[in-house]
């Protein structure tokens, strides 16, 4: 950014303030709706994090407890996450809700800025950047995976922000790779970025990410050794701790296969084959995008791999759709890409998987069962379509631009 551009940004400070107020007003109904829910339905995942930290403060086993009825949710994250959650445990429940919700929107703002930077810093829209940013924030907030971040008090958008910033920041003030290592240590699924760094031969970044993840993983063995052992040798091996794997909210490849109710061995065999094919296709596409100087598309593809290849991926894990939309939009000059992005946005705003559940319950002969299952898997199938789009369709649109 030139000195002239910096001066323009400084003169826009009032516009940024007004844009922030517009975002606050637009998201207020969503925040108010979920933060005034009954206690047992309000930010239930935040309650899990906070109680995990509370167990450490009280010297009780982290992986033996569950949250009170009717949720009965166990702590499912690595022990370093419980150590970090001690900060939340020291807050009152009301304070923690507001602090965490504000953090969700800060993380979303970071994700939107880094993801849509081509649009925000482009010559055409630079002077309107505050208002474009506000519009993008509001549009992304009402995507179902982001709405669920607020509903459950989830950590996913923070992990997305860490990985995106680490991969696309031009001159980071932190050692590149550290944020990916942190995200991987807190929740294992960002570990797919280690594979991405390997296939793209970003050796220095890979070693930093691996080092950070290793240090943060081994640290709990010196501080809370019993809890660390409980996680790595017991809790991690029990996928049912994450919830009912066949539930509609599990939109991973494995979740979609489980809902076909085939024999377990056959389901596992098919899953391994599909995961291998999708993983090869997705990581190859990410490598090609990186070589084509399009790291944002590469990051979007790897984020989709984190969702699809995981044994369990709830709808809120699809927070990566924000990055996918930005990759499709590009610099905002291709009207075809803008139309496609609008369709993808609308698709993930709607509650498509639950339409499938309703369709199945309608019991229409010859329609409900088959079509209902397809629609029930709508977000997972949509993610597969997005992988194809980013790997095969987008490069053809990128070339003319």
C-alpha cells in the first residue's frame, strides 16, 4: 500500500466508524436472539469450553465431566484448549457470553478483510472500502455456518481467521506458520494445512507450524499429564463423544455415508476410498492454485478438505465458506464469478439440510426417501461441488482476467 493510499485510509476513519455501527445494527437481532435464549440452549459450546477451564481450576478430570442436562456435552478438544479456557472460566457466565460473541465478530472481520482484500483494495472500490466491508460482514454473518457460530458460541471462525491470516498476510509480524500450529493444537482439523504446506513445499512455514503444534501439544503433558493422557489415549479414540455421527448436522463425507445405513465395514471401506480420491483432488488443486499465485483459492480448498475429510464435521465447521466466496469473487470484476458467488451465498444462507429432514418426514411415495436423503446431505454435497468449482471451473475464469 502506497503512502497516498494510507492517507486515504486515514481520512476515511469516520466512514469506518459508521460502517462498524451499521454492522452492529445489522447483526444485533441475531445476537440478541441467541443471547436471550433459555440458559440450557444458549451458547452451549462456549459452556463446554468454559467448564473445561473450570475443571482445571478445581483440579478435576477434564474429560470425565459433561455439561448439565439437557445438553450433557463432554469436553472434546485437546488439553491445551482447556488450559486456554481457564481465562473464560475466570469470567462470569454473562461476561464470557458477551466477550466470546464479540470475539466471533472480530475473527469474522479478520477473515473477511484478508479474504476479500482484492476487492477492498482494488482501484474501483478502494474509496468505498468501509461500506463494502460492512456489506460483506453482514452478508457473511447470515450464512448458516456463521449464524451457528453465534448460536453455539463456537470457535471455528477463530481457527479460520488464524489459518487465513497465516497463509495470505503479505508481511506478517509473527513467524509465518505459527498461527496454523496454534489452530492445529487447539482443534485437530486445521492440521490439514500441514499437508498443504508439504505439497506446496513451503518448508520454513511447515517447520514453524509443526514446531508450534508440537510444543503446544506436549506442554500439557508437563502441566496436566493425566488430562493429556486421557485425551490422546482415550477420549480422542471415541468419535461418539462428538455427538451422534449420523445426525443431519454432520455434513462430512463419513456423515453422509452413515446416513445410508449400510453395514459398518462397507461404510468404512467406501469412506476410505472416497476420502483418498477427494483428498488427492483437493490438495492437488490447492497446490496448483498456489503455483498460479492464487493462495486464497488454495486456502479455501484446504478449508473444505478440513470439513469433508474429517470423520465428523458439523454445519458450523463450514465457516470456511466465507473464504470460498472470496475466492470465487476474486477482484470483483468478473460478473459471472459474482453471480456464482451470489448463488453460493444464498445456498448457504438457507437451511437446506433441514429441508431434507422435512421431506423425508412428508413420506411421499417414491420421492421422500431418495430425494430427502440427497437434500439432507445438501451442505456436504455442496462442499464437494465447491471443491470441483475451485479446482476445475475457477482457473478457466481466472485466465481471461
